[in-house]
């Protein structure tokens, strides 16, 4: 037997279940019709706005215009490791979070084409890819990271207002 209050609870549970099913169905339809894919915690369009060639060009421009560039994903522990190394030594860096970028998937493919590795982070210093988070940390432990940064070309050594990170970079004199 149902008590008067139980009927309302029962119908509320059914309504919530029904709404959940509708929401999931709507999401599936959106994925099917718009081509959206999940990357990390954000949804980005597979259509994007950049072609493969434009993605390669974008990566090359970012790398040539900034002394230190990290292509990253916000939830990746190795990406956090690389950023922490640069924060520890006080170096300003440019970060491109691929999971927040509309063309993140294509940019990651461009990075694979350029560097031979698809994993993140992809860390560049003075135009050269030094590898990922473990590579960055290892170079720092060996005392070889700071000298690489000190070799940055003058155009890259200037503090870039679009860069992020906690440190300031001073060009070697």
C-alpha cells in the first residue's frame, strides 16, 4: 500500500528518469548531427575553423614568436609537471590548452606531424621541441633547461603579454 506522499515521490522518480533519458538522447542526437566530440572536459567541434595546413602554420607561428611554448591539456598531470618546472625557475611561457581550443584535435595532429609524437605536453624552447613533461623535468634536473632558455632569440625573449606562467624571463647578456 502507498501512503499519500509516496505516490508523489514515485512519480517524481519516474519524471526524473524520463528527463534524464531525454537529455541523453538529445546529447546523442547533437553528437550525431553536429559532429561534436569530447576532448578532456570540453566539447570542441571536429569541423573547427583551421585546415590541417593552417594548424601546422599556427603551431609554427606560436613556436617562432615565443621563447617557451607548451601545448597542453588542462587535466593532464604531465602538462602540469612541465608548467610547474617553468614556474619554479620563474620563466614566462605561452600555453595553448588543446582541450579548450576549437581546433585542439587538429592542432594535436599537427604537433604529431611536426614532432613525431602525439602526446601532450609538447614543449618547445627557442623553436625546438624538447619533448614532454618528463623530458622537461629531466632537463631541469640535469641543469640543461635554463641554458636552453638563455639561448632564446631576442624576439622571443621579450615578455609576451599573451604568455602565461608565474615568472619573468630575462634575456642573457
